[in-house]
C-alpha cells in the first residue's frame, strides 16, 4: 500500500465533501442541536422552573432510576432534585443519541466518496491510475472515518463544556463526563464510525446516487434508537462495562463488514457499475 | 523514436465475455513504439473494453495480453504506471481546481514530491490553462476540460497513451486544438491508441487502424494496405491536352493490366489491376502520342474503407 497516495485520496475526498453543501450542512446542524441547544435546555430548565415541577418530573424518572445498577442509583441518592434531573437527562438519557453523529458523519462522507465518485463519473479515471485496489479502499476509509471521529470528538468536547458551564450554578464543579462516557467516546464512537462507513461501502454497490446511499445508511440509526429505548426502559444501561462490550461487538461486526467490503471493492466490480 | 524497438502491445486471441455477451471476441494485434494505432468501430464494438483489458481494469476471459511485456491482469499497477488514459468523458473533480486535480493525479501516478509542483505547472502552461489554474473545474468550457483531461493523461509522461473519443462533444475549434495536440505528440514519437468513430480524425492521425465490430477485428492495417486488400484494382483519371483519336483510344485500351477504359472528351478513366501499373501505363499513353496534362489515381478515404468493411460484414451475416 502506498501511504502517500492514501493520504492524497483521503484529502481529496475531504476537500470534495467540504464543497458539497448537501453533505455538510446537516453535519453542522446536528452537532449544534446536540452539543449546544439540547444540553442548554436540559440544564437550564430545572434552574428556571419551580422546584415542585422538577420534583414531579423526578418522581416519574425515579421509576426508571430504580432499574439502574446500584452504583448509579447511588449517584442520584447524593444529588438534589435539580442535579438529578440534569444528570439523568444529559449523562444517561442523551448518551446514545450522540452515537448518531459518528454514524451520520461517516456515512455522509462515505456515500460522497464511494457513490458520489461514481455519480460524478470520476471513478473511471481513478481506476486508470497505478494505485492498487487496497490503496484506493484504504484512502476512502480514512477519508470517511477519520473526519467522522474527529468531528464527533469535537462535538463531545463542546457538549462537555456546555453541560458543565450551564450547570455550574447548581453543581459548582466540573462533574461531567461520567465514567461511562470515556468508552463511549473513545471505544464505541470509532467503532460506530467504521460501521457507518462499512455499511456505506456495501450499500454503494447496490445504489446509483449519493442520496440513495445516504438514505439507506440512515436506516442504521435504528441501532442507536434501540440503544436509547434500552436505556429508557432499563433493559440496557450504558455503563462502563456495557458500553465497552457493545463497542467490542460493533468492532467485530465492523471486521466482518470490512472483510466483505474488501472482497467487493476491486476494479472489475467497480468498472462494471460505471 | 525507433519504430523497431520492442513491441508495446501484443494481443493474441483475446476474449472477454459479460455473461453471454462477447464484448471482445478473438482480438489479435500488435502495436509498435511510436505508432498511432486506431481502434475504429461503432458504439458497442468493444473499443472501450479493449482499453480496459489492456490496462488491467478487467481480466480477460481467455487469450493473452502483454503491454510492455507485462500482463495487465496480474501486473496492472506496473502497466498503469506506463500508460495514460483519456477517458471518453473528461471526468474531473469539478469542485476542485485544475491545479488540485493534477496534483492529486500526479501523486497517484507517483511523481516524486519534489518534482510534482513543477510538472503540474509545466502541464498547465503547455495546455494553456495556467491563467485559470486555481479556478474550479466546473467553471471551465468543454474544450478546457478536455485539455485538462489530456494534461492529466500525460502528466506522468507515460510512454503509451490511450485516447478514447478525444474530440467527442467538442466544438470544431476545440476539436481542432485537440487534434493538433495529438499530432504534435505523434510527431514526438508518442505511442498512441486512438479509439474513435470519427473517421476523418482517424485518417489524419493513425498509422494503422483496426476496424472493429461486435468485439471482433474485421480488418487491420494502414490505409493503403486496407485499400489494396479491398480494391486490388485501381482507377486512374488522365487528362489530355486534346481528346484522343479513335486509334489512340484503342491504344489506351490495349495495354496489359487495363481492365476497363472510359473516355469523355479529353478525360480518360482507366481501371488498372493495381497502382503499380500506373507509371507503365502513363508511359504507354505518351508513347501512343497523347499529350498528358495530369494523372490522378483515385484514392479511397478511410470512410470508404470503413463502410466497405462494415457493409461487407453485414452482407456476410445475411
């Protein structure tokens, strides 16, 4: 594999997607909502509404908190009503939602990179270069996965700052992120990014346009929604161990999908679809 | 460039099937260094598939291919290092500039980092794109895009160049510019495979052509060779100072190698068994007392040859 070529392919794809407003505008709007608007709402709400209303909300949440492991229940036992509400909403309920971002980022860039290249009729010229199939594939993986991970981490960083800053009057200290967020950010997020990309590569062989690929990969959001339902219902709680375990499972799925993708990503298959 | 150096392309009994469709069906030809070789044929003749097979983008179903002695199916990377391809549609990254496009392809064709910027600038200047090198390609005219595509194909100085319909979709002025470029490359000894159905262009540019249809080569050779194969007899028009007398007309008919003679006033048209007979026939006319003003052997254009071959195929099929 030629790393200079891999870097050139990744940078070229990145430059291209940066010029595609249909791709990056949703990628910019969602982090703004997730990292700024929603945490501001969750943290400022209990500080603005009367305590008895928070108490009523917390009463409803109490039914869910009892489903959590004892160590987590202890966190809520040591907090005020308002603090408990903020912790539940920002650190637990909202955590799976953050996985939409790496998934979305990698599938947007991946769809633009794999399907967009074909749609814009630039694939053929690329296939006539001396670069090996492996180099082209690796370049495109890096083009979609690395920015997805970096953008997700940037969004996490903004979220952490906003949550701590907005809840400062109630907590008076930096309390976020909780331990379960570390494997979420550094283990599960890269795995999910790769999942989005690998799914895009497989889907790309069956669709003709960027939008089709993007919409089909969007169906992976169901996986994130299932995690969220699991979290709300108490069936699956994203703690340190469970997040790490889910991450490991996703990495294994990634390995299988990448293995299949490598098999399909060759000049003979690609040229047949031009 | 020496035309007798090692063969650039050797294709023997090449077949490529897509399901039941024979895209390439028993192709055999060779291309020598410095030659401009035309692949002619209608859409679906197998020209583009042949280019893909020669560059290792597709493996052959059977038969053998050697490009610079390499097998494109197993040594595709080395083969593509030595080839440049102008695809039928220019297919640039339209959201990037010409400079960014060339730099990207220069990296992929492994031009050393320290030489890349210089080479890109050189190509931009050569193709007169330097004035708008940093503009997005989407703002370029068709002619500019085609020049950029040629610059991309030539960027790494490949000894073998494939041009797939190089003037397709261009206005006459831009087409003329591209043809002039191809001619100048040819004069510099560049080996070129030209895929086209523009026969005037092929006649002007190609040393030899392969006329293809449904994946097969129907005829192969230079214009003269193909013309001789198709029409061994040749017509020559001879214009005299004055109309020949009856005895002179008889003398014009009575010459071995003459198959048919027509006279119209001072113009005589004779069908001879070959072009080689013309000088002796002219001598015979002079010796018969005729004053000759001009002698014009009738030449067959590539268009005549092409349609004769293609129509011959259709008649054969019927």
